[in-house]
């Protein structure tokens, strides 16, 4: 299923499943019109509430989870 929006929509607010949203799984947020330059930085505002993985041209840019300590890095939900 594909939903297009100009704003990021959290999974519980998606207009699917009779208005009850998505209760589990993954959501792929995609921006195909980003104008990035080599060596540039991506800024994500707000707070990641689970896991964020960043891909550029199909290549993973964020670390792969290999241990429990890895979840303290960028893109992972934390208690603080």
C-alpha cells in the first residue's frame, strides 16, 4: 500500500484499516526530490521513536545494529 503526503504521518494516523492506522511493522518514508551535495549533512528534526535507517541512492548510510550498545547511536529510540 502506498500513501502520499507532503507531511510525515506516523503509522497510527495513517488512513488505513478503517481509520485505525497501522499498529505494527515498518513505514518507508521517501523523498525523491532532495537536493543533496556530496559531503552534505542530513538534518532530521523531532525525535525518532523507534529506528531510523538512512539510505542514499539505495546505499545504507547509518550503522547496522550489531549489539545492544548500537541502539545508543543516531536513529534509535531512547528513554531520554
